[in-house]
C-alpha cells in the first residue's frame, strides 16, 4: 500500500518545524547578504542592520545597504 498524505490530520509538530525552518532560512540568508554587501563596500557589520527598524531607509548609507540586502534576500527566495 502506498503512503498517503495526511491532509485531514492537524499536525502541530509539522507546522512548528516548518515555521522554524522558514525563519532560519530567511534570517540566515539575510545575514549572508548583509555580510556580502558590507564586505563589498568595506562597512562594519552590525546586528542593528537586521533588527533595528530605524536604520532602514534611503537617507543614510547604512540604511541603503540594509535595504539593498533586504531586496536581494527577497529576490533570492521569490
């Protein structure tokens, strides 16, 4: 008998593991893009680039770099 997909059963462990995996992939690839962009322009990497909402914007060079990394990350996984 062939295996069947259990679409009628709610599996909280599967849902939780998928959420954790997607968050890990997203923030891991964003960190790689930030490190690559910072390395190309010889800027100092900071966790504020990833988690601080005030740094995001086009008015400052670090904000532009962070915005570029966010866009590249979105294009990578789209």
